[in-house]
């Protein structure tokens, strides 16, 4: 033990988001340490997706603060939320890309072009280097032989592999996953989870919204339970799944196992 | 008895072709202006600001709810009274492209709205700028989706150009009328004019079809659904 606390790369304090009269996030406190794999679990409609979209400021929070890599993306000085300039947001997003439930591949681009898009337009890599990088990542996710296919020619599981490669092509420090396997047929889920598991062994920090409890238990360093717009409970997987401290978490865990 | 067809090319045929050339140039210039303006109006109408949207909505309504010929006559004959005099050709370009832009802006706006917002979100989440997202994700898909419709508008425009003869642009129909005034041979002249319009429209339609084919990935081309597509191994 060195006693050094790993520095958090992602911190949210008192994060709020309302849509009209509905308060979807009601003061979220969350910290994700560098290299950590954090899973976010909780009932549907609890605000998990909204939280992820607020963290990279795809949605403008209504209150609270966010800092990523030690840089404030959004802060609340009491008079209102101040969001960092567009350039700062873009740089943070490029280091913290997102993988979506419904893949969201660019439908007019081939598999290879999808993976190259970020490196070319955002990172300014030249074409040759971007192609090399994209091919290497496609090989890693088992999609090397599909590089010239269009998204409408491949299965859901394959789309998600490409989407993961597209995120990895940014050489990110953090990846945000929003239910990456929820739209997939059961037999395709394993393959995607295995890929994420491989990434978990690398240095990349990950925040994963998931309903796959066994996966969360195996892969996560920390699990956060989100319900009613708050992080109700956080802890290591054993504590969360074996020794829930709140009735809400206990109910949720029970409902999953039924 | 009327002479039905010609044993030789009539001497005024080159004069008609000259008119056809003006029609073609007028169409191309108006199309280019109409596309640019239509796109700008479509983007403006997607703006979050009411002050931007409202005047553009009004423009589109006004232009779609009045006849093109009235718009042309207004630009050519009425605007000079307000101190804006345009040469006939440019009055024609202004009238045709303002009219076209009103329609195209609707076509573009609908096509942009139809693009899955998830793709824009994915682009944003990679750190792409709004300009880059339009350039790389939104507009390419919009153009591909609207190409057949835009092509249809171009062919309609070629023919609408005949209205510009009313404001004394020397295009095909006006040249035809000059010929008829001279020869009294309206039947053969109009047959030739119809033939020239047909060749221009048909040729354009073929070119647009080729362009559309080129811009469509092989597997999405017409008839490709029947062919066995590349099979994805189970992921
Ligand atoms: N853009 C939006 N406009 C209005 N309400 C929204 C919007 N996005 C999400 N919500 C609402 O916020 C709540 C939380 O949604 P979400 O973050 O998707 O939850 P989860 O991902 O945990 O299922 C839901 O009640 C949903 O209806
Ligand atoms: Mg969700």
C-alpha cells in the first residue's frame, strides 16, 4: 500500500437536470478514479442515461458541477450553471467517447470509415495513419473482414463491435457505455461483454451502465446504484450485491435475481 | 396542305438552339442559387431562435402560395418602381431561384429531420464540432436522400423557364414565338420546341439517375435486395 488515493478523472457534484417540471437528476455525486471500471446500475427511468449525457455535456445540466481530467466542464456558482467553452467540451468528449445502446453508427459510411471518422476529423490524423489504426482496432473486435460493409449489412452485435472500435480509435482515457448490450439478442451479449472485459484490463477508465449483474460483479471495481435521480448507494461489487444497505437497493437486487 | 416534316433542317433551327442554350444556362444558374439558398433557409428554419425562423417561414409560405409567373412579373416590372432594376436574365434567375428555394428548403428540412438523432449524438460524443457534424454526417445523408426529388425539381425548372419569356428573356419559347411571328409555321415550330425540351429534360433525368447510382452504395442500389448480400457471421 502506498496510501496514494488514485486521482479521480471524472467528478460530478450535486448534478441536477430537469426537463420542464420533471427533475430527472436530483443532485448526483459521483467520482470515477483513473483506471477504474465503474458500473452504474438501477431501474429503468432512474436517470442513468441522462447522467451519462450530462457528464460529457451532451445535455446541459440544470445545476451542479462536472470536472473531467481536472478541468471544469460545468460549474454552478449559485446564480446558474456555467458551461465551459465549446472547445473545452469538444476536447473532453474526444478523450471520453461514448458507446450507445443503439450503436448510432454513421449509416452512410462503411465500417472502416466509421472508425476513421473521429481520428480524421477530430484528432487530425492523416488518412494512412487513421486507416492503420482503424484496421488494428477492427481486428481487435473481430470485425477485420467486414471493413467495407455498411451498417445496414451487419448484425446488431457486429454494429456494437464497430461502435466500440470507433470509441477506441480516439485513444480515449475514459469510455462511457450506455447499456451496450441491451439491444442485442442474448446469444450476442457474451461477445460484447468479453470485448469490454478485455478493455477493462487495459488502462482505460470505464463507466458502464448495464443490466448484466453477473458482468458488473466480475468486471467492476465499483458499482453505483442510481434511482430516482440520485446515486443511492456506491461500493465494491460484493457490498452492493451481497450486503445492500438500503431497502431500495435490496429490492432492486432481488428483482434482478427473480 | 401543311408541310408536316422537313426534308432539311429549317434555317431557323440554330436560332431555336440558341434559345435552348439560354434556357439551359438559366436553369443551371437558378438551380445553383436555389440549392444554396434553399439549404440556407432550411438550416435557418431549424434554428432554435424564433427571430430567425419566423421570417423564413413567412418567406416559404408566401412564395409557395403565389404563382411563379406573378413572382417573375413582380420582380421584373414592379421592383424597378422601388428602385431595383434587374436585367431580364437576372430577374429570371432571381424569380426562379427564390421560388425553387422555397420548395427545396422544405425538402431539405424534412430530410435533415429524418436523420436519426443518435448519429448526431455519436458525432458530438466523439468531439466533433457542429460544423463538422453538418459537413460529415448530416449534409451527405441529406443530399443523398433528396437527390431524386431535387432532380425532379431541376427538370420542372427547365420547363418553368419558359415562363421567363414573359419578361423578355431570350430563351427557347421566346425564340420560338419570334420564329412563328416570322414564318406563321406554329405547328412545326412547336413540335421542334417540344422535341428540344424533351431532349433536355430526358438527358437531365438520365444524368441525375447516373449520379444517384454513383452516390448509392452498391448493396442499396435498385434490385440489389434480390442478390444475396454479404452474410454477417453471428457476432
Ligand atoms: N430529452 C428528454 N426530455 C424529457 N424527459 C426526458 C428526456 N430524457 C429523459 N427523460 C426522462 O428522464 C427520466 C430518466 O431517463 P433516463 O435517463 O433515460 O433513465 P435510464 O437511462 O436510467 O432508464 C425518464 O423519466 C425519462 O422519461
Ligand atoms: Mg437508459
